[in-house]
C-alpha cells in the first residue's frame, strides 16, 4: 500500500520496509481485493513477495484481474454474516501469515 505524505508528492510503502528474515509471508489474504486499495495491496504483495500465495476475497471475484501466485478467489460480501462464515470455511485450516482488510464505505448518496 502506498501512502502519500501530507502536502508532498513523496510516497512510501509499508511493503518496501525490510521484513526480518523468516517473516516473509507465505500466504496472504486480502478482503476487498476489487477496490483500489485492496487491488494495490495485492499488486504490491506480488511484486515484493513473488513466492507468496494470494487469497483474494471480493464481492465480485469475476472482476478480479488474473495474477500469478494466486491460491484462490472467494466470493465475499461483508454485509452478509452467513456469507462471511461460508467464505471463511473455504479457507481451510492452512496458516495465513498476513490478513489485509480493505473493505469499507467511503462515500455514498448524501455522504462523503
């Protein structure tokens, strides 16, 4: 994820920071992978950790771009609790090293 510093054109990425030896992720889950922030995080994980397996959760997984190192895409609707349980059930019992939640509501009709 790239963050712009206030009042500057300089940016830095949390993924560009050194990762201590042995702590590089092997399996990364990204919820909200079709949004701008989630998609950017997925791209940065692929660039920085090409050996990591990526699990992407999205309301419309068919809209996700093809990527290398993909473990799977799972349909996920944050507004439906039973759907959340079903999506989590599809993850299996394998360890997930990093979880990035990029879901939310930034603006809508009458609210910004």
